[in-house]
C-alpha cells in the first residue's frame, strides 16, 4: 500500500512540474481586433521569444507574428482559423517547439 501511495505521489508531482514547464512557454491575451487573417492580441506580459517574423502556437496552428508593439501582438492566421476568432475572446499563445512540418 505504501509503495502504491508513493508511486501516485510521484506521478502527481511529475504532472504538476510538466504543467509549470508548459505555462512558462505560453501566455494568454485578449483579442482586440480581427481584420481578415490578421488578429490583434493584447497581453499584459509578452515573453521575449515573441518576435516579428516568428511562428507561434495558437488554436492548433502556427500563425506568424506580424508585429509586436508593447503588449500588442498581431498574428496572421489562415482564413478558416481567423474566421473562428472573435473580438473580446481569450487566445492562448505558445512557443513553437521545433520545426513545423510543411506541405508535400
């Protein structure tokens, strides 16, 4: 019984550390403007890895960062994903891990 409790505690500790590690590479912001494929997001703290020209993770895709000015980031999504995004919604943006696969 004691071994089972220790195994469960170790698993929970590993999960909580993984959640903290993911949170460090992402942030949430409020969508302030939707202009076709360009989505403007306002965030309190924009991480240093968010740079113009880079790709990030958001909504299951990899939009391109068009500009970063203070706490405002402009992202370029594909038409289908951009059409799903609404002003005043919260958007979670993450650091892109590794290279994204390109079309054949």
